[in-house]
């Protein structure tokens, strides 16, 4: 079994998962919006201590790369990269779409993430989790024309099933591959509000 630390700061929730051999510690805080930078390191320390794991003992570090909260994504990626570079270990990138997809037992479905202001990020999957609809930024009307929809947030959408983000992280991480820390990048499906408003 691998030893690892995985974090998800891509949404309003926070997930930290530490594993050492057969011992695991999952920390899931459902409402952590705007507090990731203040809370994350304390929860990382708590998770590592719970399984008696040090960063040097980790085989890899993992982060959810988005889409989602622009600031949250950067916090998670920077943290994973910092640990990986310091410990000279690889990282694993988990998109927010794959976080959901690896926990859906279906052959044709869509993963959906709140993009705010009545818009959503959506990605479609077919047999073997092959992508049938590339990541897109779409309206609520368009999102509700797709079925079935799966996500990890409390969304008021037709044909929608909510999964527990904390419980989803482990499966997605274990289905991801090692990459170097300098290859860990954010997945942005659209420009940030600041970029869109720039003259």
C-alpha cells in the first residue's frame, strides 16, 4: 500500500486524506469557503499525525486541480508542490471531474461543478470513463438538458445526484498516475472574473 497525502481545496469544502499502510485519516469540512489558506496546514498536520506519517515517508502527494475556486485551486496545488519538492517525491493531479467520475457506477453520465452566477462546468463520460464531452462552461438550461448529472456540491439541478466529496478523493487519487511536481497545473475551463473584467 502507498503512503500519501492528498488534498482538495477546489470548492467550498476542504478534504485532507493521509494514508500510511492500512491506516487512513480523512478530514472533510463541508463549509470552508474563503478559509482554505487559514485552515489547510493545521488539518494537514492533524491528518499526518493521526496515521503517524511524515512528508518524507510519503510516496507521493496529490491535489485536486480544478475547475472550481480559482484561489482554492492555487492553494491546493502550491501546497502539494511544496511538499513534493521538499521531499523529492512525485505528485498526482486529480481533476474535479475525475474526482466525481471515478465514484460513479455508470457508463454514460456527466460530472457537474458550480461555476457561480447560473453557470456550470461539465464533463461527459462514456464506457471506461472515456471523455465524451470535453470540459465546458455552460448555462443552467444547457446543464439541465444533460442526464444523469453527478457532483459533490448541493446543486438544485434536474437529474442530479450528489456524492460525498470526502469519500470520493481516495478512489480518484488511486486511479491517477505519478507526475513530476513541475507538471502539476491548474485546470481552468474559463478565465477568472478578474481576467474577464480586465480592460
